[in-house]
C-alpha cells in the first residue's frame, strides 16, 4: 500500500456558479490538503480524503468573498472546513474513472459522484514520484444548506443552485 499527499503548489481547487443566469463567477480555495492510499498502479483501489479551509475562498472580489464566508453562505466561523471522503473509485475506460464519496459542507453530508481523468505518473526534478488527476462534477448548493438567494426586479435568479467543481491535483508518493 502506498501513501500520497497533495502537492498544493501544483494543484488547484475551483468552482463556477452562474450569476444572473448569464455568466459564471469562478472561485477557488487557497488552503487545502488531500491524502490518498492505493496498492494498485492504476489507482483503481484508491481511498481519498480531502479538506479545504472555507476562510481561504477567493473569487477575486473581497466584498463577494466576505459575503461567501458569512452565515448567509458558507458560515466559515461555525463550519471552517469542507470535507470529502471517498467510498469508491471505479475505472470506466482508459484513463477515466468515477469517484463516489461523501462531501460535507456546512455540517451537511451528501454522497456525490465525480468524474476523474487520470493524467499519469512522473518523477519530478526532486525525485518525487507524482500522480496527476483532473476531477470534475456538479453539486446543488442548496442541498448543503447554501440557500441564500435573491431575485432581480425583473424576476431573474441572482445565483444558481448548480455549482460546477473542477480540481487539478498532483499527489506525491510518500517514502
């Protein structure tokens, strides 16, 4: 069994949500970590856990970030982390997998299904063996208690319930 940790310098955790239903706002988490164990070279038996600090959320706009950290959205004071623990990683075909696990956000845990593309392995300049993955999926924010909503004068929705997730991660094999 091999153990891996996330390389935060070469990984990113982002999300997109529709604003006014006409454009996407992109955000990211700046402080996050992950662990993975696997015996198989193709990682088909991998067990994965992930955590992100809610206070590290960034959308490039300080006012919006403050609102997202408030009780109206993530409530970073009472729920400081987002957590994910895998229950299954299933190889579909080639380098494509399905990842199933429990996502906990704002104290609510729900099972989510994510698409994974295994990018391969490589030893870097420092002799570290790394594995790369692109992970994507969609969640419904209101299912996790992120229910703040507003309607424009014309009756349009300000923020959609659907949130698109995207993670590009490098995992470093531990000695």
